[in-house]
C-alpha cells in the first residue's frame, strides 16, 4: 500500500475500526447503568398484596397494586415482567405458586423462576398461559442470554377468561414440574438455570396476580425473620352501609377495583375516579364484575349520563363476561322510562316491566336493586319504583350496562340483605275528585256520585297489585289498570266495589272514556272495615282476590299494558299499603 | 481600515490559514454573543420555575445555562447509563455518540455538564471548519465560505451548538462526511459516516447521501435514472469500484452497534423508536401537521400577543429549508437537496415542534445562503436578523421557555 493509499484508505479504515471498538466498548461500559445492589429476600416468601406494596423490579408493563392484587394492565408488548428478588439457592427445592386471573379474553399471564438477572428476563425460566387460536395452552421454557425464548414444552389447558387459576412450579436441583391448581401437569423438566429470583410475567394481556408463595420443600425450615413491628393483623371490622354489611364497593380511584371489572362489549375507560362507557353507538354494552355475591344483596350504582340516557345495571349474571343469563335494569335510551327484564342463555331479552321516570339528564342518579332468592325490587334515587319482580336467572355477579349513551359510574356498592320498602309512594294525580296523600296512603274525599280516577304514575304489563281500601258509607273503591294515559281511564280496565249491591264488578273504558261493564261477582264486605283487594294481571287474563279469597279467575283482558290508577265512586275512599309486584303467582 | 482589510490582516499576522482563521472568527464572535446573552438573560430575567425545570449546576451559571430540556437526558446517560422502561420517556431515545464523548471527558472536566459544553463547542468549531472547506470546494469562493460559516454560527437557534445537545457534534460529523464524499475519499467519508450514524437516527441518511455521491461519480443520478448510459455507468462502477461501495456500506455500523447494544441490554433493538410513543409523537405525515398548525394559528390575535409564536418560527424554518431545498437541487446537486429535505420531512411528519433546531444542521442551507449573501444588502440583513434573534432566543432558552 502506497503512502497515498494509506492516507486515503488505510488510515481512515483503521480509525473507523478503532472508532467502532471505542463506540461499542463505551456502550457496554460507560453508558450501561451500574447494577444497583438489591436486597435479596430469603425463603419462604409470601405476598398477598394487602399491605405496603412490595418493591419489585419491573422490566416492562404497567404494574400496580390494586384491590389487594398486583395488576399488569399494559396489553402492548410481549413478556412484560416484574421480578421478585427472592434468593433461591442453586440446589434448592421449592415451589413457586401464584393466583392469576386474566382480566379479558387475552390470555398470557405466567411466572418466572430461577432468574439470573434482576433487571430483565434474560437467563430465566418462564411458565405462562398462551392462546393459540381458540385453544389455551401452558408453555414453559427458558430465556437465553439474548432474551430469546426456547420452549421446553406445552400442554393444552381449559381456563375460562376471568377464572382464577393457581399456577406454579415445583423446582428441584435439576428439574422442575408444572403445577396448575396444585396438581402437577408435567414433571421432571430439565432445568437450564439453577437458583435465582422469581417473577411474574404477562404477554399481550391484562392479568391480576395474588397470593404469591415461594416455599422451600425439603431441608430445614427457613424461618423468615419477622420484622419487629409486624403484628398479627386484627380482623378488619365489617364495613356497613345503611346497617348492612358491605360485600363490595368501588369508587374507581387509584385504590379501587380495577381488577374486578371485565368489560365484554363497548368501550370502558377508568377515568379519574370513575368508570366510563364511551361508545354511544350500540346497545347494551356491558362490563361484569368478578366478585361472587350471595343470593340476597342490595346493589347500588351511582352514575350519570354524559351523552344519551341508556345507562343501567346488570345483576344476577351467570358470568361476568356476558349479559346472557342476566337481569338488566336501565333507562330507556330514547324515552323517559326505566325498564327491566332479563337476557336468556341465547342473549334474547325479555322485558318484565317499565315505569316512567324523570329524564335523567346529566345529573347523578342512584339506581338500586334489592335482590332476594326469588325476586327483586328497583329503587331510583332512594324511591322504590317497583314491587317484587320475579327472578328469571339466578347468577351471582353484577355488572354495568349502557345503551346508546355515554355513562360515567362514580360508585358501586353491594351490601348483604335486601331490605326494601315495597310500599309504593303514590302521588295520585286525579282529573277529578279531591285526592290527598295521607301518612298511610291516599284518600279521595269528593262525594259526588261519580267515579273519580287518579293515576299512580306506575305502568305495568303483567303484575299483582295489592291495596287496602277503606270505603265511606255509599262509596266504592277500586283500581283501574292498563290505562292509555297516566291519569285518564280511557282504554283501561276497572275493578271496583259496589257496597250498595255488595258486589265487585269490572269492565273496560273505551277510547272516549265511556265505561262498559263486563261482569260482577257478589262479595260480602264487613261494615266499617278495610278490605284487601288484589288484582293479578297476566297476559290476556286477570284475577280478582278479595281479603285473600279468589273471587274470579281468568277474566279475559283485552289490553296488554298501561298505566295503573285508583278509582273512587263517591267518597271518602282511602287507599293504603299499595304494593305492586310483577307477575306474582298467588 | 475596512472590515475586509481586518479580516485579511489578522490571519496574515497570525500565519493562520483561512480555513481555520475564518471559522475561528465566526466561532469566537458568535460564542461571545451567546455566552454573554445567556449569562445576562439568566441573571437578569426571572425565569420559569417548576417541577422538572432542573438546574444541573446552580453554583455555576456559566455552565448551568447550557443544560435545558433534553440536556437532562444526555447528562443522565453520561452519568448513570441508559434507561429503558416501556411506556415511559426513556433515555434510549437519544443516540450514544454525544453522551459517550461526555462520559469519556467527564474525568478530565470534572462534571458531565462541563464535558458536554466542551464537546459541543469544540464540535462546533470543527463543524465550521468543515463547512468552510466544503463551501469553498463547491463554490470556489472563500467569501461565500466565510459567509456560510458566519450564517450558521449566528443562526437564531445556534445557541444549541453550545448547549448540551447533539447539534454541533452531528453537524461536524455530517459535514465532514459530505466533505470527504465530495472529495471522493470514501474511507474518510465512511469513518465520519459511522460516527454520525451513532449520533442521531437521521445520521444514517448520510449512508444514502454518500451512496448517491458514489453513484454520481459513475454517471448515475436521480435525474438521469431513465437513461441507459446512467445504468451502464452504474454496472461498470460496480465492477471496477466495488471496494469503494463496500467501504460506504460500513456507515450503518454506527446505527447497528447501538441497535445490538439495545437488544442485548433491553431486549429491544429499536427501543429508541419504541419509546417515542411516550413523548406523544404520532407519525401522521407533514400535511396533517402543517394543516393542524395553520388551524391553530387561524384564531390568533397578533395585536394582543395571543399567538403560538413557536408555530410561526417553526413553520418559517421549515418553509425556508423547503424553498432552499429546491434551489439546492439545481445549484449543489441532489445529494445535498435530499439530505436537507429528509432532515426536516422526517421530524415534521410527527410535529413541527423544534423545526428551528432541525434546520440548524441543514448545512447546505447555509452554503446556499452564503452564496446568496454575495449581495451586500442581503448579507447585512441576514447577519443583523440572525444576530438579534440569536440573542433573543438564547435568552428565552436559558429561562426555561421552550423555543425548540
């Protein structure tokens, strides 16, 4: 090589090589963070995430302790992990187990063990769930020096989204076994790395972890040093709400139950102390809650509409991942009604009733459902709006629902018990007569010989209506149902006492409000005593029961539904203890 | 004694060649302006305070003023090494060459801040020298070259050349790469190309620029791509001069070295890209960005000062480079033009913010301005405008008000 060639080519290439070496050397020395000494934790190690959040070393993902669980919520990226700095010796025999629950359909949670590094997945073993098509597998293997995963095997498993699984490994000096729910699935898998740290990992999924336990199996028991300030925790006092024990509560703040909600349709966003459903383009977008509930409970939700007016609740859900086999109560999206019913196993909805309510606007309202093993009652903003409605499905999960609206849920409470005042507050609005609200009910006091009708403000299709009527001399009380308007008897069916003739009679008002009788039956009424009237309306038929005695059954009913009202012939007639139930068989 | 006479006299007395003396003069004059302006602005004007508005060395204002905004990342890398956490603004977004030089010099200077300021200013001087040489090579006119270095050193955002930023290092390496490529010294171009490719992500563009120069030597250009002779020249060049092309292909090693490091350390070879989402930058294209900016300016009330001033200056800088880029193609050639356009089109695809800083390293712009500055009035107007705005923007920058 000539001098010119050296100057033009040799020298710069030499400098280039030196530069590259210097660059790479500098990267791995001067520009690589010095390892920070990390205190290692001895075995046994147990963590239930219900105290001070532990200090783990995460290498990807968003890890947070919420609701006494460690949750990773970032679904972008594979193998996002956090390392637990336990120090399992190379010849240790131990088990590592953790409860994990996938918070959506995406499945990818798992654990790391025998990790040689405390800041990456390099040189560690991994066991996690994996979805391949429609099937779920457990896969296991090891990450190498370059963080590439080398699989050692897989096995198909059945795990439903939202189901809690206890995943684990039993580690020996040379091999390990895969555990699921305490049972070994695969045994004697050769170890690549021996001893080291443990960890948790997720891949493209949101996972909640709980009850981590790294326990030695053989040898002398390793007694964990108990910190001087550690004490046996007192049993937490039962939190009560309105005298009932609190089963579940969520205010959706940073310490709230992010991990308990499983959206299955719509767009649900945790937003600064609230849970919002933001997709206003569809019907019955739902999110279920994984908390299992007793058969008797009170479910109360405080929410507001930001757009539309179709928000509501699901309850008695069979699973938190679907509205199939679940009851629903929500605002009607395009009218000022509250409606209720249930979805069957195929997701077909059957309505059980509705009631007109004030337009919800954007104000906050509280919708409450009182659930017993057989029935439920609905209250809105503290006021009961229904009687007992029979249950059609009997699951034990609750949820939220939104139709054609954007709703913002601020609080959810579930308490034991279902104490509810099923006595309806009747704000009788009469087009005639003098109607007054009394401490026990309603009284009409006009005394002209005519029918005075007042609407109760409730509408129903099939129902059972009970009312205690106290009639003055010559006056006759009764009910009108399936009216076309709130306080206009037109189209409605009337059942009323005629004490003068000692009969109870019934008939129908035509569209012009002209009554046409259809039948009557004798009934003996004691003087100066109240009488209990019960009307049971079913599709196309209704029954009349007085003082618990069936007077007439299966009277043909031409109407399908409508407003309920009270009727008073002359006066005074008092109506007390008005109760409305849906399709109660007597 | 005229200024010209002074300029001629000083190098003659000092026996310093023009290609050192004139860049040195530009360096000294402009650095005096920015250092004085920075110091005065910091002590005289109450700056913005708040969380995250750090002071790297509150006991030394002369140094402290040169560490603002992204400087923190470079200081962090030099002092503690790289950090990468998915979803968080991580230091892996910043390429290693500059912080590596800082880390290497820290034992000598006593602090990473001092090392950063030293590296930046030394690199600026080197960049001005190479710019002078390159401009003289292209225009064969020392006056043009002199004006070019002055314009670059006095550009309104030229304070970044002294700050703990990569601008001056990148400018030095990019200009040197181009200079040697134009001199057909491919190995020297590759040397500086490797280094510039490890300085910024856009540095790897120099690979293409040098490659275009190699093609040009062998008769192939973008404007003659349709000609058969162009391709015949290309194939002949491959047969006869493949070793030069092979040397040019070493340039991406600077980027590859960093990617290998990221892969080995963090398991993500493009972590510098992965972490960009944490800054909220979204690649939507220049037209969308410009449209958004114009919409934001539409309702401005200039008389009341209710205007996004940084959008105005950023779009102005973009427009200047765009206009000059077209002219560059004709006057300097396609490699200069493509380098200039890519240098601004890539950043503006995700936002026009900091365009005045990206324009700072579009060295062909200053070469062209140097040529246009042969008209005395334009020369004086540019120097006055640049110097005034350099002082203003320096004062804004050191007081923690974002300018670029």
